[in-house]
C-alpha cells in the first residue's frame, strides 16, 4: 500500500522521516501545475497491515444474457420498462434470471433504453433541469445546466490508462466525458466542464479503443468520469452495449446522480467513487458548486450504498475548509461506514491549487501541516475509519 502527500517547500525542505522514499513529482504534472508547485514533492511510504478492498468479477456483462420478457420489436412506455427492469433485476440477484430469448430485450438493453428516456427530458442528476436534450442543445441553444446537448452531441475529453487512482483499482482504463453541472474552484479537469471540449462520441470506435488500451495496460477496471458521468448516463450505457472491455465498472462522480439514474446503474456498477466536498450550502456557493453540499447529495450516497456495490467516499480536504467542511464530512462518512459494510473512506489530502484556485486568497495554497493533521487525527482516533480507510 502507498500513502502519498503533496507538500510545498518553496524556500526550505525538511528531510524525510526514516524509511520514507522521496521522489520529485514535477514530471507527473502538467507544465502549469509544475510551475505552481515548484518545490512540490511526493512522499511515498509502504504501510503494512492495512486491509484494502478487492475488486469483484465484473457484473455488468452478465446483463447481456438476462431476459426481461419484453419483445424487442414492440414499443414500450417508460412505466412498462421500469417494471420489467425491476422484475429481471430481482431474479438476477436471486440467481433465477431467465436467459434472453431471440427477439427479446435483455436487461442491458432495457437499462440503455431507460437511460435514453431519462436523457430526453434530462433527469440524470440531482438538478432535474428537464431540458429537452433530444432537440440538440449545442445546436438549438436549449442548454441543460451542464451545457450538454443530445446523445449524438456527446463529446469525450480523453481516454487513457490511469495509475494514480486508489491502489485496488489501478491500473484503470478511464473515459472522461465533457460537461458538468458544477464549476468548482480548483477543478483538476476544468477544461471538461465545457460540453464542447474533446472529440465526438462514437460508441463502437471508443469501445474498440478501450479494449486495446485495457489489454495493453493490463487494466483491472473500467472507469467513467468527467466532467460528470451522471449527465452522460445514456452514452455510458451505449458504450457498454457496444462492447466495452468486460472489467468491473467504476462510477467516479460528484455524488449528484439522480435516484432514477441510480436505478439504471444498479447491478452494473462495481465501485462508486463519490466526492464529498462541502458541508454547507454557503461553502458550496462560495466555490461555485451550488449542488454539492451534503444535504443535496446524501440521497445519492445512501442510494449507492444500498445497492451493495463498493462505495468509496472521497473527502476532499480544502485549505480554509477543514473545520467547516472536512471534519463534518469525515464524521458523516464514519456514520455511513458503521451503517453499511460496503462503504470505505478516502481522505484526499493532496490539494493542488490549479486553474482558478491558483488566484484564490485561501485555496491558492496547499494544505498546511495543521489542516493535514486535523484530518489524519480523525482516522487515528476512530477504529472504524482506520479500518475502512483506502489509499
């Protein structure tokens, strides 16, 4: 297991503690970040005895072969689709799923169709803006909150093998979708906030590219992120149908997934990576993230945990927001860890002042020693947090 800290030493650098290997991290950063953090280092230390979660076999490929009883060549309203979906999913969980027959819709196809219906009058995230995205937002000017248009207008910002996620997920083959309903200060993927960024989404070509990358990089998981993957629910389902690599699916989001979208993802997602950023509405608004305070995302967090998938709560510790946000969020994560055995907690102590955060009077710096120590103390003094912590 590896622990990483980012520490800025602009004028001086304390020698590392005994047994700690030190390496310069500038080579891992973009030129802009490297300039901001000249003097930044990554400290790595091997830790014995920590229990990391393990990935299970990917569940979503089995949905291809599970029948729903609905005929493929007949029209079905949304209520009928949801009922068939619920029955088939219950049978699948009980080990009594019927195999799909010729001319019948599989569970994966029903999920994809439901995702498309949710996108038409957009109900994919907790903002429920209900914009007619099927009319072509980018062409007609009828924008949703995230700025995305129809499924055909979906854009992919990047596709690559990633080694820097949680240890048990890496290496992962990741797909970055463009478009996000929030504009958080210091977003690491700020260019992807715009739905116009990146290349057009071609499911078959992208699936082929992912299979090649997964084989080349020996990937252990398939990750959807952005931007926000929530607002691209239909595109993600179409990508799975097109032949994405049969790896455990990781949903890396801001915990803004709507209840209906969570129902579509039920049984598909193996790991939810959910970011917890702000405790209060005031702190979220200050950071241009109006929908990311705890009261609004709690339903998403509980809904994901009830599915039985592994849920990793990433608590982002920001400079100046330790007392008001980080500590209460870690306390909230501890309560969830006690309630749900499938919940893990990851304190994100590597704040980088990138993009607009570099000009922020408080968040334009890395975390102080006191802020890091306050977050670490929560895990040192709580046996549940200590046991459920992931790196």
